[in-house]
């Protein structure tokens, strides 16, 4: 087999789809993870250049399913060299839950669902992937969010889950470096995907675009390019970093 073995979660659409395309274009074999969008995942697999690409399924809130999915990907790809934790819930998949406008029970439900998917699911995927990388080295790239830094008042669980993802990535960067495993994170702002489409098409779409001095939002391929580089052999010294990809819409010191 040629190329690396790459697992991308939440890969059937949006940023994940672009990430898969970037790795496949460079000759890697990719496992395309989805939760409930098999037709899209299979369509993507069949459109990719090269061979050996596979589709795997798991609900990331189910720890046993995550482990089975990662092990299946490694088995079918002949190992595992790269994990991209891209899957997450936001927008219609993560209803607004401001403190004073939601019942306590619903508040708890939202927090559990979002944190279990965006943070715990990613943490479990990291643990499982690291077992396959321990003796061969590897790369883990997490997809976080600008919201981890600027705050998400209407969706606080989302902002908190992404802040946790940042911290987890930095902790794992230190823990896994002795095994040749580098861990890095990208933190995009608004990206033109299915998940953000409702915001961009609403009357406030112009306001969202105006947050960047480029007066637009990111394209998925721009995020994928950064992920692809961070997963490269040349990017080992970027381990532990968090790369802001928001078109200067939010600047942090």
C-alpha cells in the first residue's frame, strides 16, 4: 500500500469532506466517518482519486461505537497514521440555549449532547487512535472554533466544548510527543458549510460576512489546507499549536 492511513470524523460534508479530498489528492487512503449520512459518505468515497478508501460509521456519543469505528478504520486501512477530529454539532444540530430562555432540563440535555459529541467523542477517538500510532508515530489534528475564545452566549456548550478541545489537544501534544505523535488544532471562524448555511442565508448573513475585513467567510478547502499541512511530516514542530483561521474576524493576544 502507498500513502498514509487517515481517519476523518464528520467527513461526509462541509469541512470534513474537503479534508478527505485534500488527503486523497496527495495519495493517502482515507476512512470517511459519518453518523447517519451513508449515501453522502459513499458518494464521496466513490469520487476520490486513488484506491483503498473506506466508509465507517459511529455515533460519537457512544464510547464503544467510537472504539469499534477507529479499530475498523485501522484494520481496513492497514494501520492508522492520521486522525482528524472534525465532527461536531452546531446550528440546527445544537439548538440555542441561552441561560434565561431555556428550562433547566433542556439546558442539561443540550450540554450533555454537545460536550459528549464535540469533546468526549473526540477524546475517545484520540485514545483509540493513539493505540494504533504508539509504535509508528502519527498525527492528530482537532478542529476547534473561534467560539472557544470569543464566547458563544447563545450556545455556551458549544464554546465550552471547543475550549476543552483546545486544552485537550495541548495536553496530548505533551503526552504523545515521546511516541512520535504530534497533536495540533485549527480554530476556524464561520465557514461556508451545511452547518452554518442557516446563518449565512438569514438576514444577518451580511453581518456575519462583515465580521472579517475580507467581507466573506471561509471556504472549506481553506480549512482543509491547514489541516493537511498540520498532519504532514514537516509540521511536527507545530505540535501543541492552535491555528486561528478566521480571516482576521477575531484577533486574540
